C-alpha cells in the first residue's frame, strides 16, 4: 500500500475518483437496499482495471 504522501499526482487523481465512486455505491446500496459488500466490489473493480492496464 502506498502512503498518500508518496503518491504521484495521477495516483491521487485516481484515488479521488475511486473514493467518489465508493461513496456513490454506498448511497445506491442504502437507497435500493442492495445486498452487496462495497469493499469487495471496489477491490474487484480495481483488480479488473489493473489487469486491463497490464495487458
């Protein structure tokens, strides 16, 4: 895990997008009573994106 102070500007931008999306997902989860784990979905999507970049 990279500390926030050690992140590049691009990493900070990506981090903010991820945080915004996570909050949005939590809002939808509560609003629609969805049975899902926000953290599991965030990690699943982050890994999926990481694998795309490596290909």
